[in-house]
């Protein structure tokens, strides 16, 4: 999890971001995780694909949730400017802080992961 400042308020989220020009989805998840946590992430499965519309702003978000493993941490790497810190939290800790979650997608991803949802990365094509 990452604790990030959004609209002046601290919120919890999974590492997330946008695709850069010419970047694959797998390349983006590796890059975003590194930028926001300083961990080299090795994606192993796709947990799910999620759509959410922000009730006040009307913006629609698509989230691709991956699971995998952190293979190397670089403690000297600065985190993205809006990231306060990376956190290791268990389900109970996240559940207790639901009011701090950036969106309902955070909990949906976690619940699907805990339910064993896994899809091969072969489903993704560039």
C-alpha cells in the first residue's frame, strides 16, 4: 500500500498510475510500483480489471490489479512527490482504515486477491 496526498488529504491506495507513451501494461506496473514504493515488482498474475466512476468528479477510472512479489528494495530511491510512504498492511489493518482508501477499488482488489482470483499474464497483449 502507499499513503499518498490527494487534494490535500492523506489516502491509502495500491501503487497506481498511467501508461506512458509506448509502454506496455506490464512495464507500467513495474515502473509505477518502483516509483511509488522503491521496490522492484515482479508481476505474476492479473487479479482483475475494475471500473469505477468518481461520484463527485464524474471521472471514470480503470484499474488493472496485479499480484506478484517484491524482489528488490532500493532504500536510497526517493518516492514520487505525492507519495508520503509505502506501507505493509494486513487485511485487518486495511479494513480498519477503510475511510482512508482512495476509492472502493482498493478493497475490491484486495477481496478478489484473497478469494484467489488469478489470471495468466498471457491474457495481456501489446
